[in-house]
């Protein structure tokens, strides 16, 4: 037997969140510095003392550099180093197609520091090998698990991890250099939410047919660019076993799904979106995970990643398990996952799913089904601390991105900085706006005069948070009907109502998000098994609705009053709320420069309003910039304003009375 001291393949180590040059010199465990070259697995480590300590403390945010399978060369031999956390295991081995899945062929070494980490270097295996961990755990329980840190997995229903190393040459240097201007709070935000599998399929009749990432890029990027959206939000692309979960039941927190090809394919898609001037947001799910046998549940035969107490550890809504946020190793795992997507996939933001369920111990639980925290409250203190650390870490290391919370309660300060007592997110979905707006538009116009408060209530609390207005996938499934059929009236009224709703949405303060298909009036609920009904674009009303959304996006990006003050009270002013019976409202959006303003008028009834008067202080609006009833949008086009007569009615306040014609069920934007 020959033993030799071995140095790590990479001499520099990165302190969590820091630059390699900032990393303090650390000592390696003596047992990890020697390699027994006669064994099938060499006793070798890339983990330093500070890696292990910060991992356990919950403050190691780049675990993807240390755990999983890492390609490297040791003593001139190429192979893969493996590291896995299984704290209650008595034996761990790597099994795969390279050893005929024999559990005794490649045993890993336990670290002597009682960290629960098992590791070792296997020479002469290459990229693309299938593997799992064979774990003998508590009371001899055997589990065979995929790698929690794998970067690539078999296409479902197969469940093995795959050894991989990224090989992609990014071309988005200019975007990355300047992306702060695209992702800032005072930038225009118009987000197109996409489920990659069902946006478009090679065979629309076959739910097993998928475009690969390259084909998706060729089709999706020019489409989104033409419609003028500033960002896309991809529903979860992390590896997941069940299509029907839409990606929200994730097993691979460091791997793009292989349904659409290799990880480099997703890099290509992001790269092409950036080249087209489009930012990329990923849905990310740190709130729960499924119980699939190859996944995180009972990883080493015990509750490793999830709470052991099922009053905290089981999610009744989704039949899944909740991460143990109190455990430092789990916290390091999750924050490293978010960090990984920003670092290696150049994403511009994450939308964190189901934040409400993380914050509250009694979420979806009745009396006796939950236990109060140490102060007697219902807040999950460990989850709150995790969320704050997550946001602080991401904004520290990637200051030009956004984190966005799906949070549906009145939890205070979700998008306020942690130093001000908030959770630290950049934005929050405005679920109240969504519910009130849809409730209002569902009413027959004859009843809307009784419900104007639903329409206007959002501005009573809008400036409490940095809000994003969502009309997401959740609003067009499970019997809720597509957006078009939420609207009352005949076909003409349905389209007119929807164009007016979008006019209101695009001119309301805040960012906005629209789910795929809503832009052209999908006539069926979203079905993840099929694709969007693209043939609808052959019909004028649907094509017109799509053009309406396109023009609203173009106006948004060209009109600073619609975005530069979107989170400041001075950027918005109600002009007319006193005509409930006629269902007419008017408001003004104001930019930072004096006189840089837009006036929005919405006629929410099916009756045209001829010679309608509105009094506007300060600025005269002379041009109809947008009319949602225009014929190319599918409207009648017979009520418009070629000229806008004006009269000065109060010289002291410089208030002008404008006389306009308001088309039925339509919105106007005046410049």
C-alpha cells in the first residue's frame, strides 16, 4: 500500500460569500490528506475546517462547490470526488452503472469530525455516469438516494443522478455588466410567466413530447421580445419527478430538469433571453419537498432534511414535507441552492413560492395541529431567520438582482430591508389587488357602481410594500376558468373588458406579471399536458388582444411616468372617483421631471360617454396615446379623440377642464 500527501486540486477556497483572495488559510484534516491508491475509493477531501463549521452553523452559502459529484484530477488520475451529508448513516457507498450498482464496490469515508459528511474520490469514472448513494442508516434502514447536490438527473421516470461538469461559454457580458438598470425597482417591469413544457410542444397531442432548451429559445425568445415583455418568469425548472406538480415538488435543487436536455441548454436559453434584453426569473421552492423514495425524505433513514415533528414537518395542502429551518446544514443547503442559480445560470431573480406557509406554524392547520413558538405566537422563528439570511446573502453577493415573495397574508414588511425589521425581499406579489380586481371585473357592469371600492382599494395600502401585480397560472386552473371567460357579457364585451383590465394593470403602479396565453385570450383553462391554443391567433379578437398587450408593453418602456416613481406616493394621483353610477375613473401617473405625466381614464360600463368632462390640475393633456377600443385591437374604433378641447377653470391652481369621448368598456391613456 502506498500513501502520499495530496493537495486539493484547486488550491484556493472561497470563504462563504467572499472572494477567493479573501479566504483565510485553513488546515485540512490529517486523515483527508492521504490517499490509499489501492482502494476503489481514495480517501480524499476538498472540505476544509471552516467549510464543515459554517455548513453546520447554517452560514455556508456555496456548498455546490464542495458537495455532490465534482470532476477533478488527483495524482494524475481523472475521476469524480463525492461528498454527501448523511449524519445518521453507518455506511455510505456510491452505486452506479460503472460498478453494476454493487453496494460494496465504492464505499465512502466518514469524516472524523462527526459532521455526518461522507466523502471520497473515485478515479477513472467520467462525465455522464449514472449513480446514487446506497445508505445504511438508523437501525440498519437502507435507503438508495439520488444526490441532493447533483447538477444533472435522468429524465423521469428514471431517478438516478448523473456525474456532470458544466461546459458553456457565456455571451452575456454586456447584460451582466448593465443588468442593474433592468432589475431595479424604478425600471419597467412586465413579466411573462411561462411553463416551458406546455408553452409549445413538438407534438401538441403528446404530453410526453418536449422541445429542448435550444428549440424553446428559438421560439420563445423572439416571441417575448416582439411582445415587449421585460422579463420572463419560468415556473420551476429544477428537477422534479411528477409533471402534475408543475415543478413545485422538487427533488433536484441544483439541477435543471432533463426533460428539456442538458444543463447547458438552460444556460443557452438564459443567454439568448439576455441577448434580447429580457431578464430571467426562476420560481424557487424552499418551502417543501416530495416524499419520492429517491429524494430528500428520510434521507439516511431518519428525518434529515425535514422536521421530525409532523406538526411542523408535514404540509397538508401539498402532501409533502417541510424543511427543518432550525438545522444549520439544511439552511446552508437551501441558501446555497438559491446562490447556485444566480452564480452559474446568470438569473436575474427568484420568485420564492409559498412564503406564507413558511412563516406561519398554523398555516392550513386547525386547533391542536400546531404548536406555538417559544413566545406563544404562530410565527416559525427559524423560517423567518432563514428568509432574512437568504435575502441578505443574495443581495450582498448579487446586488443587481431581485428576490420576489409569493406571500398572501398581511405579514408586515415582506419587501422591507432586514435592517428596518422586514424580511428583506425586493418585491411581493400583490394578491389582494389580484382578488379585488378579478372580483370587480366579474360583475356585470350594471352592478359595478356598487363595488367601486374593490377597484380602488389597492391604492390604500400599495405603498406598504414593493408590489408586483400577478395574474398567474393559479388564476386559470382548477375550475377558475381562463381570463377571457372571467369577463361578463357577450364575446365583444368579454374582449373589451379584458383589454380594459390590462390597461388598468399596465398603468397601475408596481411591476406586473401575466401568465402565458392570457396575452391572446386562451379559451380553455391551462392544462400542463397540452400546449397553448396557438390557432386562436388566426381570429381577429385574439390577435387584437395580443397586439393590445404588445402596445401596452411598448408604452410602458417608453413612458417613465409608468415606472420611475412606481413605488413612491408622488407617482400616482386619483383625478376622478366621483362617478360611480357611470363607472368612470381617472388617475394620473407622474414621472420625476416636472410635467412628465400621463392621464388614464377607464370607462367600465358598456355605454360610450360623449363629451365627458374631467378636471385636471397642473398639466394639459392634448394627445390620445392609447385607446383600448381601437379597431386593430378588436374594438369598434368609433369613439376616439382626435382633438381634446380644454378650458381653464381655475387660474390659481392651473386646473383645466378636458372634454373627451370615452369608448365603452375601454381605457384611454393621454399624453
